[in-house]
């Protein structure tokens, strides 16, 4: 486990900074609002991390069955400890070795994950394969995400690039990328993130 990424994500979601707290609430609210467009019954959350967005989904879509997957056992443990929702099933798993059948889920979501992966195109192929119809992707909105880090004097030596991020996309670049995998029916900015909703 990358300890810096793990600690940073928890700090981000449990911050006492009122501005960042509002931003994270808005992010999860924006994700669930977009998901409302398809009213899924079966959801797969790939790279669920500590489960912050997964729980927001479980609250909003309490009738949906949500499978949440992450390779990191500590993140899964943290998520389970906070999970009071019976509609979430957490699994420790590698995105490259998932055993689900093709088209197993109405919706596959992948938030705050692709920017960490060199093999992001392979992951996108996997997500498309597992989804019956819809995919939701989020990624930092560059260059604004990095600029915000610099303004708050974070990761200055990395030019604002958060620890663990190996990919950076502007909104237009993300649209161009994801358009290769389906029809992007919605692409919205949620403060420092872009959220894309794709139909196969």
C-alpha cells in the first residue's frame, strides 16, 4: 500500500477545512446526481479505496446492490468499518484479475483512480466489458487541480502534482479519451474534478 496516498485520501475526506469539506460533499453529490440518470440496480465500484463515494452511493441508491473492489486490504478494512449499509459488498481484488462475467453490472464507476494508473487504457477496456450499459469516470480537472495544490503549498516540488498521480487530463483531453470507449452523454466539472458519464 502507498501510505502517502492512503493517508492523503482520508485527510481529504475527513478534513476540517470548510472549503475542502464542501468540495468533497459536492463531489459525491454530483456523482450520485449523475448516476440518477440511469437508476442502476447493480453497481460495480472499481478502485473504491476507503469507500467514501461508495457509501454516498449506498445512501442514495439503497435498493441497488453495490459491489466495491479495491486491491488494498487496509482500504477495504477501513471501508468495512464505516459501512452500515447492507447493500454494499466489499471485495479485495485486482482490477486486472476480476472474475465477473461480461455485462454483469448496469453501471460501473471508477472515481479518483485512473490518474494513478499507467495502464489506464487497459482498465477502461475492463470497465466497458463489465458494464451492461453505463460507466462513470472521474479524474482531477487539470491544470486547475495542480494549481490549487500549489496555492495551498502542497506538492510544490512536484509542480502541484499529487503523490501517486501518473496521468493528468484537462476536461477536453478527458472527453477525447473517453469518447473512444462510448458516447459521453454528460461531462461535468465538480470544482477540481471532472466527472464523465458514458453509454456503451
